[in-house]
C-alpha cells in the first residue's frame, strides 16, 4: 500500500522481539522457563488467543516473562538490535521509537542500571550501522507502581543518556489497586525531562471508563505531554478533544492492541473512534504497541483500518507523515543540525 518508509512511535521492547530470539536468549542465559516446548513458549510470550486477554493485567503477566528474559546487558542489546532490524526488514519502518523500563530489567537492582541502558544504546548503534536508512531512538519508561523516587531515577538516567540516543520518557504499568492514578505526582519528573530537551509521551486513556477520561484531562493540563499513548477514551468528550487539538498533542493509537485488551470492544468501535478523531481534528499516528507480542505488524494495522472504513488511504498517509514529524528522533536530528 505504501512505497514510503513507515513511522512507528509506540512499541514496547518487551513486545517487539520475535519469540525464537527470546527463546534462544533465555537458553543462552540459562533462564528456567515454564516450559521446555518452543510452541508452548511462543504462546506464553504473545497474545496467542485471537479473542485476546481478559484485561490489561493479563497483558502485564506476558510482559513479566519477556522482561525476565531481557534482564541482562546481553539480552537488552540483542533485543534492541533485533527489534530495529526486524521493523525495517519486514515493514520498512524508517522512523522507530522503542520504549522500555530499565528497572524492570535489572533483576530488582541486582544488575547495574547503567549497564542495562548502555547495552540498549549499543544495540541501537549496531542497528544504525546495519540499517542506516532507519532513524531510531529509545524512550525510557517510568512505572505507575513505582515510587516517585524510583521514577526520578529513570528521569535522571534518561537525561544522562540523551546524547547517546534516549529521546523521550513515558509512564505505564498497572494502576496500584486498580485505582485511578494520580498523574500530578510525576509533574516534576516530566518538567525536568522536558527542560532537558527530552520528548514526553504518557500512557493514558486506554481503559478505565469515566476515570480514564478524567485522567486524560489531568495529563493534558498538568503534564502537557507532546504525545499520548492510546488516549482513545478522549473520543467520548468533545471538550477534551478540543484541548488535545489546541495543545497539538499527537495520540499514538494501537488498534489491534486495543481490540485484544478489550479497550475497544469491536471493529465498529475502532471505526467510530477514528472517525470521531478525524472529525474533531485530533492529531494521531498508528502503532502496534509491540508487533511480536500482539501478533500484528504496522502494515496489518493500516490494512485493518482501511478494510473496516476507519480511515481512507489519504488519511492513513497523513497519520504516517504525522508519525515521522511527531517523532522525538526527528526533533533530536533538528537540534543537532
Ligand atoms: Zn503501550
């Protein structure tokens, strides 16, 4: 459908590495796996049931296993390298941002955080030598289950490694006790990152009904991010869509992921969400959330959206261009020029 290179801005390292590579990495490191059969393992590291997972917490269980396997400098380096190369070879993705939480890959402090991050940077450097057509960058993630101090360490590391390829920060993870997350507690974190020149994207408005809508409002007002991960619940609130448009915040929408986690209930729901955003002039780009784990690829997402009438080809093209433009990697290139 597209001759030009694609942009993918929302993909987690834990969901971006092919199962066979994770399988080999686990064995190289002598990790005790819950199964000795590769196909059973493949089911454990992906959303293998076409009906999806019951909720976001179930998805978190899958992430636990891939994060465990990626919890060493060797595994992080190889994972980043494989994810970037794979994205270019299979999808011709030329703008790619990979996000991960280094503290979920250091075995509770047993591994040194700087070694983990530097390993990711080595993977990035190697991939850029092999695939010079690709502009890639790393986003370091905070977590909603972490304390403010733990999250501040992530911000400090992101700033420290900015000259080496870290382009932004994010937050995700389960909400403690399933309650509404108070995003104002990371206001200082986000402010420091922004002042240093890092891009800011925030996971919010994926699920949670009315609470989710309120959370988006809080994020837009108090954190003023450049982009929002998901944000689909904003489609329910015209005032909120106007605020997002005014602030020029780009939503990173992951249709298949939203269907698999039941954040959107049907393809019809996907179509309505996109049509609402188009009508209200809300900027968005398309992503997979993690192509290997979600068993989809960016071009599959594009085809899905056209097939169900969510977007036509020219709207899709605009969303892809938006992805290249809204990338924190692009901003970094400008700053360097
Ligand atoms: Zn995500």
